[in-house]
C-alpha cells in the first residue's frame, strides 16, 4: 500500500463513518441531535450526511479500482460495469444533493441569517445567491446525466 493510499484512507474512512452516523441520527435510528425551534427539517440532516457518505464512498471506489492513481482520474477500462454505474450514480447523487440543499436555503421556508463579508447586503441577497447557485447546480446535474447517457450509448454502439 502506497503512502498516498494510506493518507487517502485516513480521510475517507472516517468521512464514511461520520456521514453514515449523521444520516442515521438525523432519521432517528442512531441517537438524536439536540433540536431547536428554527432548525432545518430532519431530512436535511440525512441529506447532508449522505453527501459525506456518498462522496467518500465514491472516493473509496476510485481508490480501490485505481482511478485515484491515474492522471485523468477515470476508472480503468477493465473496471466492472456495476462499479462504474455505482461510482457515476454516487457522483450524480452528491451533486443533486448539493443542489437540493442550496435551493432549500434559497427558497425554503423560514428566516435565514448570513454572516461574512457579504452579509451587509442582507438576507434577500444571500437567499438569492443560494437559490441561483442551486439552480445552476441542477443544470450541472442534468449535464452530468446527459453526458453519462451519451457515453453509455456510444460505448454500446461501438461494442455492438
């Protein structure tokens, strides 16, 4: 096992565990978070946990099948189709999850508080930026799905 692989595992494995715990705790399966009246709904915590779990799982797949060590970052040609499908689906699901969170912050119910250098512009601008970025992220997810389908069709056409 190379030093780079060990360093990657030091970050990936705890991230998978943390994301899994966050998903289960948000759904009430593995403990409960302290809740406040203005908190986001439970599904939001489960979705955020999935982002950590799914993203780290995709990174682990890439490590196990050698994509992390390739200059282009792509899975090798001899990777089983099921692994390719799971890796691609995790990538699309994580991007879709980010889009859902951004759109919820931008357009969801309740009051929002923003801080930082742009906070003087007010909550309307903060919500607008999150909403706009969420809609752009949905476009990226659509583009990712389109490319995946196009790639699958071209591979099928060249194989048969």
